[in-house]
């Protein structure tokens, strides 16, 4: 049972009432309210965010994979679709996901196809998911489509997790390095200044005075630095989500060393895996390309796929349409050509996906091996600068005493 917050009007008095009610879904809650002589105005799942993308109510990839596998198993066992959905809803812990499944059940009971019902919740069921469900419904292999979806989502989540993991280590090291440098600037260096100020005629080296000026600025205007950093992060994030900003960011992902080759192989793996899953489910070529372009998450690669789709529509083979495109690695159209000639396109796309997923693993290891010595050298240089700023005045002071 789910708890809903409702707003209703009493039929007799017209008085508005807001309270909670327990029911299986929204439709059941509305039915109970009408039996009580209330006209429901609004019924919302208790604790539900304004969308499934809220942090606490977000539907994770793991939850979607479990949903897909459970639904596939139940349908394969011969249970009716609505009964299967109700059973899966009962096994789901996420309240927001339960509410979405309830809405899908209501739409299916009202006569909608499962794919149409899921398409009304794009934040949970993306275009790839909906397209595969539609293909499964058309071909009568919904259980197999759901199984392919679960496999595809698991592989995609695994490869994204590895890429993010590779980025975490250098970010942590850089953050610690900045924290240590800031601590040295605001605590250790000022003590050197105090020591010299107590000695008549003593003068700090230029290098140390520069760092002391930076230290003074940080100590007196730390609040301004935090505000400027916050504004810069906010504006940069907003800009990166705009059309021109996303174009620049996506281009940097593909061209910046050393992450450029990593992201190129990631996009190739994602394209091949998604295309293989769609083709093996019987999705038409043009629909497959349109769906894949939406799932690729890079505007330049997506544009290349859409341009290739236009060429395919004009009669070209997919391999010829992608050949020579700078946003595609040469192996992809070459392997697709072999698949087209042998009549096993989905198998060849699957092999391309497997190959590039392994290449992403190798690239991550290479980047990790490369970044570690670079970070160590950077830390050493920063430490040398700070130590020099502290020790140079002390050596200068010792030298003057020796001369005297």
C-alpha cells in the first residue's frame, strides 16, 4: 500500500480538505475518496519530488535493471502484463518508482500499449528503452526485449562507472594539494613575516613577499574568493548546458589529451552496444539510428549519426554513410560493412561494442598510470615552492648573523 496526500472538496458543503490516504495506486485512492463523498482535486504520492529526477527519489540504473529482469521473467512465465507489472511494483522499494509503475499500469488497463505508457515518463524510461519495448510488443518478444534492455543497461552503467572512477583519483589529489597549499599560505608564511618584522633592517626576499601578498589576500578576502568560485561554477555549469556550451564541452571531451581517446572509445562502445540491442530486437534501421543519436550523449557524434541516417534514407549502406566521418573511429564502419555483407549486422555490432569496452578499460589503466607520476611531480614542485618561500628568509637571516 502507498500513502498519498490528497486535496478534495466535500460534495455537500464544498469545503476543501487536505489529508492522507493509503491505496494501491492513484486510481484506487480516487475511488475511495469518491465513495466517501469527496471530489478529488489533487492526489500526490507522499514524499514524491516534482519529478523522478529528485536526488532522494531518483530511479537508479540498478533499479531499472531489476525492474526489467523481473518483468521479463514474469512475462516469460506466462503471467499477464498487468499482473506482472503489479507484482514488480510490489517488489520495488523506491516510492517514486512505485508511483510511476502504478501510472503505467493505469494507462495499460485503459488500453495504452506498454511502450506508450512508459513514454509518458521520459526521465525514467528513455528513448532506447521505449523503442525496445515497442519492438518487443510488435514482434511478440517482449520478454526478450526486456532481457536485452537489462543487459545493455548493466554494460552501459559498468563502463560509465569505470570512467568516473578514473576521474575521481586525480580530483581528490588536486583537492588535497590545494588544501595543503592554502593551509601553508595562511598559517606558516605569516609566522615568517612576524619573525622578520621583529628584526630591525631585515628584508624578506621578493619571492616570499609575493607569496605573502597572496596569503594576505586569502586571509582577508576568503569570503570574496568563495563567492567568485561559486558564481564561476554556477555560470559555467549553466553555460555548459546550453547549445553552444554543450558543443564546446563535447568537443573538448573528444579532443583533449589524455581523455580524448578515452571518450571517443566510450562513444563508439555506446553506439555499437545500443545499435546492436535495437537491431537484434527488430527495430528498423532509421528508427535505430534516431534512437541511438538520442542515447549517445554527445552532440557531435549525434549529429554525425543523424547525417548518416539521411544518407541511409537516400539508399546508402550504413557502413558507407559512416565511412570517413571524423567523429567515428575507422574500425566501426569497417566492421559494420562486414556485418552487412555477411547478414549478421547485430552480431558484428556486438563484437565492436565488446572490443571498445575492453579498449576503454585499457585506456583507463593507461591514463591512471600516466596521471600518477604527473601528479607526484606537480605536488613536488608546489612543495618546493612553499618550502623555498619559508626557508629562504631563514637562510638569509642565518647568513647575516654569520657575517656579523
